[in-house]
């Protein structure tokens, strides 16, 4: 019987992403106006195109950054073992950028989007397709849930909160589900 092997995970890319997010979180606590300069405002995208990437590294509030970084760590660690660190970074950044494109197209023009959630939803969507039977614990639920329930349920619940960029979550999730299909199809060819 042949078992699927997982790659040894190099945690350096995840540590760098998490470190940059934490560093910018601390910097924006000291200089809050940087959020307006680095955050994504759809009406200003042509004047400040860098914000389609820089907003992925900004967070407001301890719960915002903790939730995103803990989820990034666990999804990233597992997905990195499946597809490798380079592809993990590609999924993260393309998912985050496409999430931002959804935000630009669907959100009010003068609103502002910050956070890594679109990129994190891309990782979650990819994992959902690649490992549909994976079960996860979600606090405070005491029993494991299928990952797809956690991802879709998390998306729906978060979308109900005011000031949540559900458009970016949706864009990241759609990309993650799509690329997950291609990774899974390719994985089956080799095993």
C-alpha cells in the first residue's frame, strides 16, 4: 500500500508573513494615519495602486490580527505541506489581491478595506477542496466540524457583521476554491 507523503514544512514564509503583519500592526498603533495611506479605498485605487497589496498587512484591533494570524498559521502550515511554500505564497497573494478586486468592484467607493482575511479565505478555500473530509475544531464548538462547514459558515457569519469586507472574503474564497480544484486534480495524477 502506498501512502501519500507530505512535505517537510519550511515555516519561514509563514513567519515572515505573520511577522510583517505584527510589525505593521504595532506601527499603525503608533502612527494610525498610516492606515489611511496603506488601506484600500476603491475610489482612490488609481491614485494609490500599492494599496491593493499593502492593505493585506494592516489590522485594526487585537482580535482582528489574532484571528487572521492564527488562521493563517494553521491553514498555511497544512497547505504548505501539501503544495509547497512557493505555491502557498502564490495562493495567499493572488487570493488577497483578487479579494481586493472584488472589494473595489462591490464595496462603496469611499469605504476602506484592511486585513489579510481575503488571503486567508483563499487558503481555506484551497484546503476545503483539497481535503474535503478534513475536520477542524472551531472555538467554542466542542466537536470537530468538516472544514467546508467552518469555511462557508465562517464566511456567512462574518458577512453579517458591520464594517466587515465580505467582498474581499468572497473574492479570496472563490479563488481558493478554484485553485484548490486544480491542485487536487494535479495531485490525483501523481498518486
